[in-house]
C-alpha cells in the first residue's frame, strides 16, 4: 500500500507541470527557436527583430548574439512555418542551422 501511495504522490506532483506547459503554450503562444549563422553585431539583431515584428503571427522576438539564437513567441493559435522563418532570415543575409519548436524533441535541421 505504501508503494501505491508513493506512486500516486509522484503522479500528482508531476501532472500539474505537464498541464501548465500545455496551458502556457496555448495561452501565450508557441516559442520557436532558430539557430542562425552569421549574426555578429547588434545591427544584425535589430534587423532581424524588425523583420519578425512585422509578421502578424509573431507576439515577441528576441535575439541572443552570444548563442546565435533568435527566439520567436507566436500569438496564441497562430503559426509561422519553418519555410517562412528561413526565408526571413535568409533575406537578411544569414543562414539557419536549425529550428526548434517548443522543446528540443521537435526540431528541423537545414
């Protein structure tokens, strides 16, 4: 009986975390991370921010030059296809190494 109680306790503690992640994604929108080659300065970052802010599906954009990462928060129930993300980045003179959606399990390498 002790083992059943321990298992129930573990399950009950872990379920809210699973629920909160899915609720957060639907409430705030998906986060897409693009790993970009070629960004070296603040001017590069500002250019990409401007381009992505003009997309209607994008809620927030942030660029990390140290890690060469562009993080894109989507509006709830909106999507920006990987193809479009690559187009926008390539148009600005950079290349995309990979795109990750939500977590590291779902990624697209180029």
